[in-house]
C-alpha cells in the first residue's frame, strides 16, 4: 500500500529526527574500554592461579583493584588498608609485610612486581596474610605471616607471571552503529516512496 504524497511529507520531519538521533548516538558513543583483566599464575613450591584487574597508573605501573584465585587450594583475595598506598608501600593490617599492590605490565616479565608486591588474604584465615613480591630478575618470593611479629610462617621462591585475559563475550545489545544504520534505512524508505 502506497502512502499519498502528503502523508510521506508529513513523515519526513519525524524520520529526519530519528535518523539524526541515531547518527548522533553512533558518533557520540564512548569507545569500549581497553582490557585491564589479567590471568596470574604462581608456580614452584607453591602453585596458584586466578585473575587480577588493574586500575589507575601508579609509579610506572598500575594499581591492582582485585586479585582473586587459589594458592595451594585455598581461596585468596586482595588485601590492604589502604588498598593502594602508592610508591613506598604501606605496612599490612596485621603488621607482617609492606605492600603497594602495584603491577608492572610490559614486555619485560622481570618487572611484574616490585619489592613491596601484592598483599593477599586467605579465605577462612583472618589472622594470616600473604605477600608476593619481586626479588629482581625473574625471582619472586611468596611469604605467609601473621600479626604480632610472626614473620614469616613460610618463605619460598616461586615463579609469578601475568598474561592479558581473553576479551569477554560481546554484548548482544545492538550497538549505536546498528541504530544509525536503521535510521538511514528509514530515510531511504521515505525517499523511495516519493512520487516523481
């Protein structure tokens, strides 16, 4: 069924507005954020794996916002008050370690952690802390300790590494570009309906 010419003219302003909004949505939409999720592994006398996420740039590296996974079968998570004290480190809540929770992402795997390292807590053990830090080169120490000067309970040299995690599955919600394409299609239909 063809619309009369007058009906098409009445639709033109509406279609133009829809197209303009769709185009603006496509042009003004923010670009997707770059990946900041990494897989970590600990191997040697102790074994573990999990993920960490990075945040703001800090002293040539990036603040760690979360650190989760398992070490020797025990669930671990990021610890610290404050969480990211910045360069120079901070004494841990139980007083067993100094930490800064900074990771160095780059081509040189020797620079993944500095001498302050990552402070972790263990599920079910509120009086125990863990610390993984760099000794220089490719050597890393993994210590566990408790408050009251009990430092350390265990000390081993292990291998610690990170690798960028795969991108998560794409969101099925239509992108702004799809909306812009739909709007331009509506304009095309309106123009096609015009009589010569």
